[in-house]
């Protein structure tokens, strides 16, 4: 609720992924911030690589963009299925982190999914101990895989408590 209130002035756009200078610049600034804070490897991003890795033209590919006026604040890349939306990748303006843009993007994705009649929103795997995926613990309900099954065994999923 706090994140939603802080970011209430942000506008959402939902559509096909785009490749343009504002997205490339935002991605580069976000990745540089992650590199400095977490020791990530350099990841040079040009329009062709962005198109292939993040905005691949596919009938299920979508993008949720958050904007402050005309300024891009966050982008979440999404896969859409008949019953669900899956948040694939999010990046945001490191100077706007106090707005919790990643959390706000997911809340807006839930709104978008409800409006489209989707039953589920997937956040992808949460890797315990990985700082980049720990935010997923705040969203409920969710399940955790217990143990590490052999490749020929099904995984055991249990509700997180």
C-alpha cells in the first residue's frame, strides 16, 4: 500500500515491447547501479541485443512501462498466456528507487491481469539467498520448492509460510 501511494502519480502503459533510446538508457543506468552495488559483470546493451534478449518479437511478449509524465521510470517485460501473466524481467531508474518501482510495476501487473481476466500472475523463481529475487517473498500466496529432486523426479512444491 505504501509503494502504491508513493507512486500513485506514475502512469502505466501496457503493450508490445519496444526498443528505443529511453529504454536502452534506463537499462544501462540500472545495470550500472547493480554492477556497482552487487558486483555484477558488465553488460553492454545495444539496440540489437536489447531486441533479442528483452524485447524479442513474440505474440505472447508484453511490456509494462511506468512513466512520470513522459519520463520512463521502470519497465517490466511480461509473457502473457490465456490464463496468466508472467513477470520476466524488470529494470528501473536507480534514482527513483524510493518509489519502489519494481514493487509498483508488479502491483500494476496484477491490476492488468485482473482487468484482462487472468487467473494468475507469476513472478518467476525465487532463489533463496539471491538479493535480486528476495522481493518475491513479500507477495503472497506463493510456493517454494522443497529439496532438490533427481531429474527424473517431479519437484515438490509447498506453500510458503
